[in-house]
C-alpha cells in the first residue's frame, strides 16, 4: 500500500475545493503542485511513476468492495497516462478535460484505435465515481483497458523512466 499523509481541517477542505475546481482528485492535484516546476520530461516521469500507485490503489479499493473509489482511481490513472504522454511527446501540459479528450485522439493515432476504447471506459469510471451506478465487473473491465494504456505509455516513455 502507498504511504499516507493525513491532512485535516481547513487545509483538507481547501485542498478538496481547489482540486474540485480543476476536476482533479486530491492525488492528481497534489502531484500537479509538486511537479509544476519540473522539466516536461521529468514531470512525465513522475506521472508514470504515479500511474502504478493509482492502479494498485484501484485494485485495493475494488477488493474492499469500494466500487466508487476504485472507479475514480482508474480514471485518474488514464488521465495521468494521457498527461504523461503529452508532456513526453510535445512538452504540453494538459489542464482540462477538453484537452485530455483532444489529446487522447493523438495517442490513438499513434498507438491504435484501442486507445479510444480504453479512454471511453476510463471516462465511464469518472462518471461512476459521481453517480455510483457501475458494477465491480465494469471497474474490472476498465482496469484491464486502462492497464494496457498505462503499459503502452510507459513503453513509449521508457527512455526517461
């Protein structure tokens, strides 16, 4: 299991608010803050390292029966994979869902149309987090597809990881 830091009170509330404004999970928001001054390729490396933590956490949450948290961690891994690729390939820092949606098409053109399927599954997990309608099987299917996306992105970036 990943290391944990407990943040309470006003600081926790502010972190949640700021992350929410950007449509990010707390983990994603903190990673953004911690890597903002890095060179794009070093930032991409940090994102790739974080991908595996998110996937492991998604699997742990799924084992505990916490479907919504597993779904959100799966979405987070897919979003970070797209962000990492954009940083590595173009030095571009993606900050909005719109930019993620646009850039996933670039990745699909380079890696294959299966990326579109992985992205669609990841996005359904993001909606599931808020609406709570998906099943364990839905999360497992998304994890499989997002796991492939993570591996393929890592292979492309492997020269810097």
